[in-house]
């Protein structure tokens, strides 16, 4: 069972696929050579697949890093009331989808869900796909929600909605806030600390020029980065860098 929320409309910052083009050219030349055997051709094709997968993963990480900086906190308008008493609030699936859909479209992402009914509960899997071909997924196993005297159909709907909400939030690193906090929007934006700004600067230095240009357009200098964007941005920049060269960069703030 799948529900697609968004499709790509514009390209995010990405590294040019020079390696992929070069491999394809090698394979094309080999295909025209009658002396090339089938085994060698198969190895070349496998090499092409690895290069394309690596490029797709890099494009995914670059787009995710850009998208994370635009994700707002979602207002918690859903309420759980027990015997007339408000127990908790949450961001509804509808509010999350309506908020993230245009942002996902802008950066070339789409999401779908798989629902499996198991003996010990309902398994909800979210699959986040990027236009470049790479995808990531996460799964949550939930007991059926029989609260409030729900029948079997209502319990299934409530459980799958809950699962989609949390799986989607996990894949997109979504945060939520109390609906009454709207008035805080006028407060000054807190920016990163000097140490955090230096760390962001060191990460950007390892990124391609197109990513650096994107950051400059969005935020200006690392010192101007909102503190609320720091965790998501650095996590995705690190993932992007690691997929380029396999290196690991530890956050001094952690």
C-alpha cells in the first residue's frame, strides 16, 4: 500500500556526474570492440552501477542538506483527551503533509508508505525517494490502537496514521511545537555559537563550490546560521562529505 506525497519539480544543488559520464563512455567504446569478452563487459556494467549509485547517494545528501534548512517546526494542533482531560498534543499527519509537500517538491523528494499487518502488530515503513534514484527508508512496528472502544477498522486507521506521522517525521527530521508558541515567531533568531560556526565553516570547505554558493545565498556567513538549523544541516553535510570520500568528521559540540 503506498501513498506518494510529492514529486520533483526543481533540481537541488548537486555535484556534476563527471565520473558517471566517463564510465558510460568507456562502456560504449568497449561495446563497439569485437574483442571485448562478455565477462569484461559485465564487470564494466557493474562498475557503472556502483558509480551511478554513489552519485545518486551524493545527490540525495546534498538535496537533503538543503531541504533540512527550510523545514519549519509543525504546530501541534492534534489533542489527546481522556475523560475530558487534555493529556497531550501532537502534530497531525495532515498538517505535516501540507507543510512539507511543497518543500519536498522543490528539492526533488517524494515519499511513499508500505503497510503490513503482522501477528504482533502493524508495520509501517516510510520510503523517502530522491529524483536522482537514491532512497532511504525506516520502519516502525506498532501494536493495534484499541483505545476508546475502537472497532478493528478504526484501530487499523488510527495505528497506520500514527505510524506514518512518526516515520515521516523521522525521515525528514521534523520537529513540532505547541500551537500556543506561534507568538514566539517575532522573537530574535538565535544564531550558532562561534565554535559551531567554525565547525560549519570547516564542513563547507570540504564541499563542492555549488554547495558553498547555495549556503551563501541562504544564510550568508556561517555565523549567521540559525541555531535551530545547526543539527540538521551539519548532519546532512557530514553525510554528504562521507559519501564523497569516506572520511568522518566529528562534531566538537557533541
